[in-house]
C-alpha cells in the first residue's frame, strides 16, 4: 500500500483482467483499501488484500472528470470495515462482476458479517469476501437505461 500511496492522483489499472479489473485515478489510499475514480463506474473502493497487480500507464492518461475528482467528497473510514459501516442504508454494488456480484442496501454490519437487502432477499456476507465496493445505484440505472435502449432498437428493427 505504501507504493500505491505514492501514486495518489495517477491513473492506474487494478488487476490485469477479469470482472475485478478497474482503471481509474487513485484518490486516496487507506490501511487496507484504496479509493479510485473510474469514468465508467464512478467511485470504486478496492480492498488491498484482493489486489493482484496494478499497472501504471506510461502515457499521460487523463480522465474526463479528473480535475473535479480532486475536490470530490466521498465516504471513507480508517479501515474497510469502518467504511462499510459508513455505507449503512445506502445502495451499493459489491464485487464488480462475475458470479459474486451483489447489489442492494447495506442494512447492518455485525462483526465481520455485512447484511445486504437485495430485492426480496436478506444476504449475509463475510466482509473478507468483498473484493470491492461502489455506489450501486448509479451503475444499476446505467445498465437499465442501456437495456431499455437496446430493447427499443430491437423493436424498431423488428418493425422493419
């Protein structure tokens, strides 16, 4: 984490490929997680124990909102567990993709177990298995809009 601390303000890719790969500007580094601003996903919190690699680009990459991201306010906590507690009653996305992706409202944090309300389910998840966290509502709305637009274009094509 010490090396990542020296890269605050730089654009990096965390993890090479797969559902947990994310590219963004490092906003802050804490003892066991970091905060990234990603154009596609907004604020992303990544647990350090699940970082397999990070890649710094040799090109001068700039994110569209990079200037505004420096003054951005966001939820923090001294540790990842405290961060999760600070998300109580907020909609989040846990684990960016793959079969372990979850979205819902953080209901409670009891010891090392997070309780998430998702649709008609109450999900209990050990914090250890959370690789990353982001505000889920924005992403859900984006996906719904994209799915709606795809559905509209399919209807138009079928009418032809």
